[in-house]
C-alpha cells in the first residue's frame, strides 16, 4: 500500500498513533494528575477547616432545625414545626430581629462615621499625635464586660455623672439602660466609645492616599468637601467596605454587651436561685444571639435555636452580598 492511499494526517505524521505518542499522552496525564494532587495538598488545610468548622456545622444546624431535640434524647422528626413556632408563635423573635437589624444599621454606621472622623482628625494633628492615638485606642482594649459595667454606672439615671452633667447644663436626662427608647442608643454610645480599631485602620488608609492628588485638586480650586468626596473617599473605599462588612458581622453576633447591660440595669445578675430573662427593659436589648443561647441552653429547645441561628446566618449573608454588590453606590462614585 502506498502512502497516497493513507489519510493526509497519518501521512504527515506517521508516529502520531505509535507507541511513542501514547507514552507521551500518558506522561502528560500523569503530570496533570500530579499537579492536581499538589494543588489539593496545598488547599487541604483550608478544605479541612471549611468542612469541619463551616460546612458540617451548617448542615447540622439545618438538620436539627427540622427535629425535636433537647440534647439528651434522640432527635425526633418535626418537619417545619420549629420554623412555624419561631416565626409565628414565639413572641420574642420579632423584637430580637428588629433590635439586631437596628444595631447592624445604626450602630455600625455611627462607628464607621466616628472612626473615620477621628482618623482624619488625628492625621491632621502635627504635635502630640501619638498621645491622641493612644488615648483614642485605649478604650478598645477594655474588656467588653468591664466596659459595659462602667457605662451602666456612668449612665445610671439616678446617680450617674452623665445625667448629673446634663441636668447641670439644663438638658433632659434620659433613663438610658432602664428606658426601652434609650437602651439601644446607650449601647451605640458604648460601641462608639471603643472605635480605636477603626481609627487605626482608617488612619493607615488616609496616610496612604497620594498627596499629589490633593495638591492637584487644590490647584484646580477644589475645597475641603470636594477633596474629601472626589479624592479621599474613592481611595479609601475598600477600607470603608471592609469596616462596614466586618461591623455588620460583629453586630449580628452582638451578645456580651447587651446581656451584661440588661442584667446590671435590672438588678438581676442571675445568681443562684435567680432566673434571668434577657432583653431588659421590655425586650429592647434582646438580640438574636441571646435568643439562640436562651432557647438552646436555658429551654433546651435545640430545634428552635437552630432556626434562629439560620435566620441570623441568612441576614448576615444577605447584608454582606448586598454591600459587596453595591459597594460603589455605598460610598459614592467620586465622579
């Protein structure tokens, strides 16, 4: 048989289907497998951590939200009964959800605004900047329980120095942690007091903004507001987004400060022989994490606690996805 009768490709490369080509293909497959195994080996610590500390707890939470389970007896299938109970029959769920969302919006906004303001102020100080940085950062180092106790005593409506000062200058003195209308603003004041972490982050971002842009804007006649809007904000926008996202995640996990404040303000520290119901006064300081603890470890209703935990997780993911999607509109385009 002549080569004229063979296909053109085989005639051009007679060794394309020979033993050498097969060996080359096998070597290429082996290299690809080895590369995939190396990638998997490098990713294995993350994969193990993701599986044990995120995927498994999430799947377990979904599973137990459909069960009647008290932690002692075997779980019994209930279907959507736990969801129906929490969403329609449990009276503290909706106040806790409203309080958590209020803190996530108002408290986080105040922390970001004040943290950015203090960071800008300190970057402008020429003398004694280190002293001011230390003074503003120190409150962040205070333990949450100790800081909350101090604020409850400072804002005591009867004997606290804050109300005494307000009355001395002729301003109304709120009841703070004993008034449902002022309990969440008092918690917001506590959170704003400890803005040292955001101050340091914003200072680093502000000092990294190119000075040439400010100089060019000044030559073009831009005022302070125009420079802030068109130069400062666009340059530090990733840091603002980071502060907002982490702040919302922290607000969704807000537990220690409200429960300590409600215990101290109510005079019920939950000692031996005492039963403490969180949320004093009138559920105004009740948050979803407190509800998870109360349902799971006080009432031993793990199914309902898992439902609340999943709602909390869903809102955290929704907030984060919304901010990541609309991060440009959150802080302005700077055009």
